[in-house]
């Protein structure tokens, strides 16, 4: 299995709502970068997990678990943000199922 995709993890924990200005202030920060194996979730698995097929989900596999707290991730510096749906920890490695959002 090739770990050829750059996965960037971001946290928006410092982003807060300011009631005086009625806007969110603060930004997001990059908390970790890892290389992993990225594949699309198959049709059958997508229907089992989400009840529909039109969910654009990805499976990301790592050799070691991600231990930092993160809000969303990007794949290969793409503008698309993915959020965690499911995390699995089999005997070897870790797999995350993430969806756009």
C-alpha cells in the first residue's frame, strides 16, 4: 500500500463568535501533516454507512494513529474540506472514513 497522498489536519478551536461584532473571529491552524493512502468508499459501503450513494466519502489509511485533535482535513492541498465520519483501528494501521463537509 502506497502512502503517497499528503493529508493536512486543521483545527478551528481558536475560532470564536464575537457577539459585539456578530462575526466569527480567529482562524484555523495547521496541526499535523501526514502521508497516507486515499481511496474512494465503494458503492455498497457508502449505502451501508450513509444510506445513500451520493455522499462523496474517502477512506484514508495510515500506518500510525493521528493523536492530535483536529476539526477537518484536506487531501493534497485541495480546497475541499473533509470531516471525520468513522475511525477504525484494525491490527495494523488506522483507517478514517471522511466525507465532504
